[in-house]
C-alpha cells in the first residue's frame, strides 16, 4: 500500500502542468509518468485538468506543512500522522481558504461544490443539455454523484440494461425547496428508456419531472422527490411502461403519474403536501396494479384524492388499491365497506366517494343484523353507479353491512 501511494504521488506530480497558479506543489522528486501511467492519465482527465476552473480558493497537492507521528497521549490535529511505516505522510489533496480575505459561508459552499463538480467532469458554470448520456450500455454504475445545472436531463439512459444509479443528488437549480422560481423548473432529473435498471437512494431537488421511466422491469427504491410541486405542474415519477416497482419512496409535494398502468406496484411510500397518484389513460387499459401500504398527507382545505383517474379506462383487471391511510386527503380504494342502520324495508350503501373507478362493482356481499327480533328475508336489488341497494320483505329495525370489490 505504501509503495502504491508513493508511486501515485510521483505520478501526480508529473500531471500537474495543467493546473493554474492557485495550485501549489510541495518540493518532491519527479518521475516519468510511465511509473504509474494509468493513474496519471486518470487523474489528469477526471480531476486535475478540471480543477483549473476553481480559482476562488487554493487547492494544494501535498501540503508543505511539517507532520509528526502520533504518540500515545498526543493531541490529534490535522498535522498528525496516525500510522507509522508509510512514507505517504500527508494529505493527497488539501483545500485552504485565504485568511486575509475570508470568503462568506455561501462562497465556501459554492467552492466546495465546484470542486466536486470538477472532479466528476461536470461543467459548473456552463449549462449543459444533460450531465450523463448513456446509450446501449450494460452494467453501468452511477453512485455518489452530484448533478446540477442540466437543461434537459440530468442522467439519460437509452437502450442497454442494468444501469444502477444510487446515492446521488440531482437538480436543475441549486435550492433546498420553496424556491421562488419553482414554477419555471423544467427538464428531467433521470430519464430511463431502458430495461432492468435500479434507482436507489437518490434525491431530485429541482426539475420539472424527477424520474421518467420508459422501459420495463425497472425498480425505484428510497427516492426523495421534491423537484416541482404538483400545484405548479410538476411530476415526481412518471411511469410510461410496464413491470415497474416503486417502493419506500418519499414524494414531497410532487406525485406519481402512471400511464396505462400494467404490472406496476407502489408500496410503502410517503406522499406529503397533497402529492398523490394519477392513473392516466392513454389506451384505456389498466391491469395488475398494486397500490398498498402508503401514507398520504395533505391540506383538508384542498380536498385532494389520494388516487386520481385521468381519462376513462375500458379494460380493468387485477387492480388492488387498499390498506393505505390518509390525513387531510380523500381516501380512494378498490374495496369499500359500509354499514347502514335504520327502520324500514330499504337500505342504501353509497360507495361513490370511495371507489376509484366509476360505476364499477365486480363483487359484493351483504349481511343483515335484525334488532327487532324478527328475521326478515333480505336481498341486494340494485348495484349501479357504485351504489348498493338492499331490501327486506318487511319493515324491520336493523343494520346492513356491505362489502364491495372493483
């Protein structure tokens, strides 16, 4: 390990000719790049050349400070070497801000962000159409990245399969939410037109659309979207293809839109600030959809439904929307339960405010609890417009319980 570090240091020293005057190098013996050519080339391409654009704070390779080996009882400072036996006894890269002309906290944060962006090869000051464009590639990992100032897409994946995106932040604009220009946010954080991909532990903080899925067998897990509020026309996750799994995500004032949903499930998610799920009809088919075990929280003044239909679905099969909970929003489900009490011969259970699909009840069952001591004959006499009517052969006092399924 010591030899690799030593050779890496020597290779770095030969690769610093492209750095500007803000980079200072401590005296050290140089060696031909051939000692460790692939490291030198990698550093030149991915970090060193791009650090020239960061000029507000000096970036130093191998500080000229005096370092001392740690002994038991010593105070540990930034100049202390903790382990003996390695000749690489100082930081690979240090970043110092000037003492005589200190930067503001905002400028310091900006400088660090610029340095990170330069290391990733992402232009900070120049707006680009997209940060990463992958076409027809397989088994690609994008992890621990930060993308900012894209105009169309932050990450674009077209063709290929098995691109894994994780632990990454994306935003068209630098904001932490509640931005005054949020209405103008555009572009897409992640655009996937490919199969068998996974997006895990990702934050999209500013974009018109957070994630666009236009390929099959994709998984989205642990994603936090607060890119653009639903009120302003934003979409957190837009699903345009089949076999999609969305699990344990946080939709923060922006929702999920699924077009012609087929084999899609949304589970264990939190929807905040009137964020909801929109089922959009393009060709009128919905099949194999599970929306279960989610939490929805909104403003009761707005009266937003947790699930909303756009357009009419002519073909509906195997759709389960159940076991969700809401606060300040309207509960929607494909299952309805109701109890109606009274005295008479006719009981009406209206499920129109709960059921997702209009005028559609596939299965129903009822039971009658007679409180007057009589045992009447009862039957369902009408099922239409999501209303169930139960009638008895005589006037009695009792309670009718009805369960329906779409």
